[in-house]
C-alpha cells in the first residue's frame, strides 16, 4: 500500500522550518521571555482539566505557525478521522486501530468490517464488572472454599506495563485487602519472588495475553499452574477457580484448562501497548473497583474528544507532538525526560517507554522508504524529586539537550505537612533553572572565586513542558495516558511511519526459539551461528554443568 503524502523533508513547511531554524537557533529563552512579558501566559493550553505550559520551549510564534502548517501538510486531520472511523490504518498488519473505541460511551457507533464494535466493548466491561464484584466481595471462592486475597497478573509488554503502571498510579484508590503482584519476566526470579509469600488457596492468576502464545507468559502461566496444583493437592479442577484469562484466543485459553466463561476478550484492533483500558485492565478494575475503572475510561474519552475536535493550535497532543518533532529533528535532541512530580506515577515513564518507542522507533515510512530524519526520541524518566539528586546534573550542565516533560498536581492524594508545597516548589524551580540558567555575571556577583565561575554557570535554554492538573484521580490518569497515546499518533503522522506495528521485536524472538533447544539438548548441538554466539552457547553449556 502506498500513500500520497509528500515525503517529510520535501513538504514546504519542513523546508521553511529548516531555514527558520537557522535564523533563530542562537536565541536564548531569556531573550524570548524578556521580549514578550506575557509569553508564559500566552503559550499555554488547557484541555479536559489538564493545563499545559509550553512557553519554555525554544520556539517563536513563527516556529509554531510553521509546525502547525507541517501538521496540515502531513495530512494529520485526515489521519485522525481515519483512526476514529475504524479505517485499517495499521497497514502492515491490515488492522484498524481503535483503542479509542475501548472508552467510547454506550450508544456510540464505531464500525469495523461492517459491525458496530461499541456494544461488544460494553459487554466485556459488564462482564469484568460482574467478576470484579464477586472477587472484591468474597463471593468468588477458591478451590478450598477460601476467598481470593491475592491477584497475580501474568503478562508481558503491553499485557503488563499498563496494568503495573495503573495499579501503582491508582494505589490510593485500591482495595487494600487485596494483594496485587505482576509477573512478566521469563527469569524465574520474577515468578518465585511474586508468589513466595502467597497462599495458593487464596490466589487468583490472570493470564493476560492477546495471542496466548507469548513465550514468557506461557512459561510463567505453566509454572503458576504447577505451583497452584502443588499447593492444592494436585486436583486439576482447582485450575478453573484460580485462573482467568484475558485474550483474543479462545482456543488456546481453553487448551490451557481455563474455562472460556472466565475469559475476558478483546480484539485485533487493540494493539498491545494501547490495551490497558481493554480487558487487559482487569487487574486495574479489581484493584480500584468498577466505578473508578469507568472513571478512568471517561478520562480517556474526554482526551479523545479533545484530540478529535480541538483546533490544532489549542490541541494538547498536537502541540506537544509538534514541539517534540521540533526538538528532535531541528534542535537535535535525542531523548525526552518525563518527570512526574507525583510518586504514584513512578511507573509512568516505564509505561511511556513502550508506548512511544515501540510505536515510533521506525526506520521506514508507510510506503517502505528509509527515512532521512530522526524518528522517536528515547523516552525515559523518574519521579521528582529523586532524579534531582542523580541525573539532573547532566540535564542542567551536560553537553546534550534533553527536553523535559514535568507533570505535577495541585493537590496531594496523601497530604502531609508542608510536603506538597515543597514538591511543587521543586518542579517549578527545575523548569525555571533549565530555561534561564545562571550567567557568569550572576555567579561572579555572588562573590564566587574566578576559577570556580565556569563550573557554577548554568547555560540555561533547556526546553521543557509543564503539565499541571488538579489531582491524580482515575479520570486524570486516563486523560494523561490518552494525551501521550495521541502525541505518539501525531508524531507518527508527521514522520509518516506506522506507530502500530512492532516488527523490530521479531528477530530476537525467533532466534531465541532456535537457541533454547541448543541450550537444553543432552548431546552437543551442531551450531551454525556466528563464532561469537557459538562460543557463548558452548561456554554456557559448560558452565551450567558446574556448580
Ligand atoms: C505491544 C506489543 C507487545 C505485546 C507483548 C505481549 O504493542 O505487541 O508488547 O503486548 O508481546 O503480547 P501478548 O499479549 O500477545 O502476550
């Protein structure tokens, strides 16, 4: 399939941005702010209760005008329409991309292959709700008649990162009488540590796997089955009371021994990393309850509506995506630091790593041509203020440009003395210090010895966004996640890549499948890899026979 979009570097707005960049690249944020006293109020936008200050980016009105023009020339409006109307925009897998349908209200209509998918979405939600109520009330009993107190989600990638992040983010709202654990890694330590203090009679496993074929998840699910049966005396009937599945693959689920009545379905138009609000969010609903889960979905939907309808110049995902393209492709930034000043969001950067990098870490355009510009930056981060005492040094005074997204809330979920004002003072101070720095003259004026001055100078001119919201509710979390989902979408449209496939993870998977028997066979295998891989395999085989 081909597209008619002009290659990115040939679009008039891109060319204009290239010459515009040459003109303004020497400008410092100090100067931009001095020249426009209202900049900090003007370069802001709000949507669905999220406030964005983007004034500390190295842009002028002209930059923004050209970036918005670039969005038009990239066919963004049409791409948005295509996604929301269920067109098969994931062209390499011939699939629609409809995570937005997962949070569409009852009564909405989104047609895929001639069928409205919204009623199915709500049927699954209702089933999840009924199940959650039974677990949370204790009506669901384990094999020995005890109620369930421990819930272990087994899944990896998109079937793990969203649930873990959401559980941590919404812990404040969670049922504290239930213990939640998440097992993803094929490294046995993950499973062993997650279950070592759990009573099998009180433990429910959710096997979360869209395909139900993923090596790591299947290995962990099998080990869970063995662990459970061993703990409960080996009666196979126990499996049905202690295992449920979230999957699109009913056949494999039932082959595993899980009653498909206890399977929660989703669809091939939900990508793994876009699935935390599908049945993959079952652990989130169990932890926070159906009402909070539905509020989370309402938050997602509010941001979807904003993204779909707001003019680009007021559209949060569009603005943030365009600024990230500017930082990446014109200012040469290699990474983006996401820095939530909210401890409950500690797994948010890890979640975003997959969402952003698996989506837009691409080297060819939709029509298969190699790109001649950078695509996704590396996303990373840690909650504030901890990062300030470690890697912020490099952001302030290192040689690389690292744009930052600061995320903060007006209210603490767990107020404690002066802590929240101290936390917020830090986030505002960091963005201010990054933008404006401290000149040699200012350092000298403080009486600093001449030789020490260069060490204490802060160049400034480091771009950042600040997102401010009321408090971290389930609804706000939905808005935040949808914001970044749509940022990724807009970036993909500008870069003309497909954010919805992930062929780059295939090669390693296939090679591992081939190597497993070479590690396990009794007889020395005939190895046909390169000399390094052959040697490592031989060495490992030798080492594992010694203690
Ligand atoms: C996400 C990817 C990937 C996927 C995992 C788990 O977009 O597709 O991270 O979620 O590989 O896949 P299963 O859910 O099929 O086990």
